[in-house]
C-alpha cells in the first residue's frame, strides 16, 4: 500500500483552503492555511497569525498543531498546507521540528499545494532528517 493511501486529500485540501481565509497576515500579505488529519479522522485547521514584532508570528502549521493538541488530539496522519505563489511553499524549519514532535517515525504526510493546482508531497522525515529528539 502506498504512503498516504486511504487519505481523503481533497477533503484535507478543501479544509486548508477554507481556513486560509482567516489568515491574519497584514505585514507580509502572505496567506497560509493548514489542515491536520488525525488518526481518528478529525480535521483541525490553522492559519498564519502575524505580529508587528514579526518574531511572534505563528505559522499556519503550528496554529493547527497547537489547536489540535488543545483539543486533546495528538495522533496525526497528514497535513495539507496551502500557500500562494506559483510553487507550493514548504513548512519552515520551526514547523518541521514541531511536526516531528508528533511523528516519532517521521511518517506524517505533508502535502504542500497552491490554489492554482501545483502540489508536492513529502513525509516529515524527508523534510527534516535527523530531527532533534530528546
Ligand atoms: N508561513 C506559514 O504560515 N507557514 C510556513 O511554513 C512558512 C511561512 C507564514 C509566516 C508569515 O506569516 C508568512 O507566512 C510569511 O513568512
């Protein structure tokens, strides 16, 4: 069975597009949406939330992870991330480490896409080999 089999990617992408509408990005104007799929089938969304200090900005991926954990969900199968521009953006370094925290074997699937149809799929292990582990 291929990686990512059985995942309703279209539903996950639709959720990421929907939550991206709530992106708070007055500084960069770069809107990002993320939708996490849990092992029990829930979808939890997140958008980027910027701050005037820039450094306090929270990426969409981390917003989704933090929201899920606060809802009692920590077992994740996949995340879809929608960015703008001609090519899909990939999660930043901090988000990769945060995703690795919840993917002990690195098998969490990461689908990066744009509204114009470009997409690329990775695993967390591919995005962050040798993640820090305590
Ligand atoms: N951003 C994300 O939300 N996810 C990423 O993986 C990369 C960057 C956000 C942060 C900031 O609000 C904007 O995109 C520009 O960097």
